[in-house]
C-alpha cells in the first residue's frame, strides 16, 4: 500500500540517544520526509513504525513514527525566554484574573517605567487586564500578579507542560512521553 501524504502528516517523534524526547515544548517531531532523510544519512535509528509506507520504483519503506538520534545532544539547562515559555510557566492563565482567553504578556513594571523584558518582570495576562493595567505600576492599578514572576528551570516547565499535552499524540509515542492526561489544566 502506497501512502499519499501531505507534508504535515505522519510526523516522527524524535528522541535523543537516551530515548528521551529532544524537547517537550514544543514536542520534538519531524515531518516524515525529514525522518526518512535522517535514516538515509545514518543519523537516527528507527524505533517504531506507522503502518503506512512510501515507495518508489526501486525502494519501499514503512514510515518511522519514532526515531532516536545516534549521537547524544546535551539538553539545555535553562529554557529560552519566549512568549510560549512564559505562558507555560504561568500555566496559560492570566496572572491577574485567571482567564485563559486572549493571552498576551504584561511587563509587571512597565517598560515606560524602566521595566525590562525578563523572566522576573513578565507575566501572562489576558488582553483586557493588560489594557486595564496599561503603563501603571501594579500597586497603582490594584493589579498584583497572583504569582511572582520567576525564571523557571526545565523541570518547572516540564511539570507544567504535563497538564497541556499536544493535540496529536500517536499511540506508538506513549512509551516515550510522560504527560499526565488525567489532570485538568
């Protein structure tokens, strides 16, 4: 059976050489074309397969669903400061009203007052709260964040991320991932 596949279909979970995902946030996945290319370049081992296959006149191969790198890549100890990681640290919740809708990020000490864009000064905020606070200091706006902003470590983000698994998790991936899908966010 030859699969007709779109570029985003049939992703392969990418594991480090120790069989842990390279990244949980975002989850380390490659398009099937990239996984097959890495197989031919001898950069990965195929750990699990999909039932689907691709073929040409001289070649046929089942699509890899899980691959592991042949060379270990040392994970970063400190997560990058990104909008997504701020939201993940704050569990995708406005730090002023607990809303989960229309999230932005807010400078606790506004930039116009010398505040910097750092882990210790930025929180997730819904647009209405962010607009209401404006360029006021937290005390003047009567809007103190529910949690003091801090620089998370990879473990903090991993723990929070367990509450927010990706929308797509293939069954063949489950032995390599550690989300608690029973928890509510």
